[in-house]
């Protein structure tokens, strides 16, 4: 039955972090005129098929073309992106290890796992923005609810254990903030990534999930899930028929995701500049533009200074979101 939860409703991800200490930063290396002279690794701290992963693979192809080298994607999912981020933070700061960070790994996690991540904001330098995308609430295409109001009425009327699926810290906050705002008796079930939570929506194991549009796109196009509402200030151009939560009477419920490229702290400025230029060119590639158009994303073609200010502001904003959600930071 839609909405019913199997016995295991929570996964304690902080245990994955126990015993992992913050590694000392690597010794900076000097920038070389020949950079890059070998393959670059792009760490993706989320599962293959996630919205972050989809964007990363386009970026790897286009960046490699602009830099004249191969950029390979290395997925290291787990612990809300912390496993991959820890690995990237420990890498040599020479420009040959990059990481796709996002609102989860490089903003919300700092509030969720205060002092227990194995990395801090000082572990990284951001070298470019990629894009921002809306988060929406998805149900199975064959579910009985055609509108958000119908879903909420069913949750309030039936004494079942209802569940919201989340694939990262960003969507976990979305589940919890909406539960509080709408006064719902719903539990949040965490998954390794949004594709996994959406798969259980399709299978009927959980009632609904929050996800970025990129991760849900294939399921939307194959008519296996549909969005009931989008958590953005205005309707998404990619889903013009889907109302916003604000339109439906849920004022202030505006939560979105973003992604950016990070390098280990201490990476030489000349290399950071070169990477930023390649990222900005890749953002303008036709395939990247088409992906944003399909998913309602917005390009973040930032300079280095703009990217740094954006990430600093997002760390502050997500600390406030986590506080509003009522989710207790892991100790």
C-alpha cells in the first residue's frame, strides 16, 4: 500500500563517520605552466544516476575538451556525501582532484554533523559554480493522489505510517520542514541518493519523496512518477503545470539545490583560475544548456569571488534551514 513503511525506517549514517578524523591539509604544490599534464579525477560524493552525477558527467566531458586532458568521474557515495568529500579533502592540492559539491555536502552537512564530518569549510576552495535546481515533491504515477491537497487529506484521514523519502541532507530538510509546516504525522526515510528514494516511491514502499528534477527526469519521462508541487519561488519552466508550494498555501517553503566544483584547500591560484575558466565554458556547452532547460535549472557561471561568496552565504542559510527542520545535529 502506498505510504506504508517497512520496519526499518531510519539509517544512522553518523556511525559511518565515527573514527574518521580531519586529515591535515596536504603541502601546497607550485602551479606548473603545463597544467594539466595528466588525467584529472572528478569526485562525485553521490550515487550514479543522481542529479549531481548527471551534471558531473557532462562537466567532465566538456572540461576535458577545454583543458586538453581526460576528466574521469569517481563516484564515492555514502553518509550524505561525507565519504566522498573526506576523500577529496585529503587529496593533494594540485588541481588533479576535483569534487562536485552541493547544498548537502558543502552546506547542510556542516550543520547536520557539527565537528564530526572529517572535513570543514576550510578543507576546500570553490573554483566554480555549476547550477541551481528546484526540489519537488514526487509521487508514483499510479498513486491515487492527483494534487498535493489530495495527498495531505489522505495522510490526515488514514491512521497509517506515512513516509517521505530523502536522498541527501537537502531533501531530508525538505521532508522535515514540510512535515512541520503542514503538521503531518510522517516519518522521513533516508536513502543513499534521490534515485533510490524515487525507486521506492515507484514501488509503493513510501508515499512520496523530495528530489531534484535531474534525478527524477527519467522517471517523469517514462511516466513512473509525477510532481505534485515544486519548492521554488515561481513555477519551473520545465514543469509549467506543477504549482509551487507557495501557490498552494504553504508560505515560505522554498528549498532548492545547487552544485559547484571544489578543490582541496591550498590549490595554487593559477590552477584555480584555469579551472574556473574551463568550468564557465563547460556551463555554456549545448548539452549542459539542454539539461538545464529540461530540468528547470539555472546556470551559476560564477567568477572565483562570486563562487566563494555564494558558498559562504549558503553555509549560513542551510544552518538556518536545519534549525527550522528540527533535525538534531549528529553528535
